[in-house]
């Protein structure tokens, strides 16, 4: 088997020379276009990298300011509302009106705490607890002693109490 002698014919020589020159030219065009596109991509990535860096710096500054403001506002939190909840009213078969009146009596004793700083109220929680627990309520001509089960300190102060019959 042998290769046909096309290299001797000038038409085939021109064809092969055109193929080689076209391939080389197309590779140069390809590399040029690829290089230009990559250069654009690199410049876009660099711009985005700078933008991300600047935004991270801004977010860090805003987070610091936000944390400072949160700390300041937490220092200045005051009690806005006091809620009292009697937990075991069903154990003594108390009607809702009596329970509401008992809760109101406890709440009126604590009205002096409204607009006080939450931190200050928290510091005096032992005194607060003793003042509530030393109170004796009369509901439906029966006397009850109060026991605090939970106290939640925040803008809305919540107190859960249990009643014990004397």
C-alpha cells in the first residue's frame, strides 16, 4: 500500500497549503479572542473582588455600630407591662372572675415597677419575690398564700404564681 502522489500536483499543493495556513490563522484568531475574553473576565472579577472587600468592611462597621446600639438599648430597657398568671387555679376550682381579681391585686402591688430599668428590677428580685410571697389573698372568703414559680424579666415582666390554701 502506498500514499497517492498528490504532493506533486500543484492544485493539491495549494489546497494543503491553504489548509495549513487556515489552521494557523484560525488558531491565532482563537487565541486572540480567548485572550481578550479572559482579560475582560479577569477585570470583572477584580472589580467584584474589590467591591466585596469594601462591602465586608462596611458590614463589619455596621455590625459594630449595631452591637453598640443593642448594648445601649438593653442597658436602658424599662418594664412596660406586668403580667401575672395564676397556675393552679383549677386545682382549687376558682372561677375566672376571682382569678382575674387576684391577678389584679398582685399587679397593682407591682405598678411601681413600671418604667423602672429592667436591670434594676432584676437586681432586687429577691426583695420582689419576698414582697409578693408574704401577701395573703382572700378569694371567695378563703385565704391563700402565694408562691412564685417563675419570673421573666424583659420589657413585659411575667410572673407565674401558685396559690396554697391556708
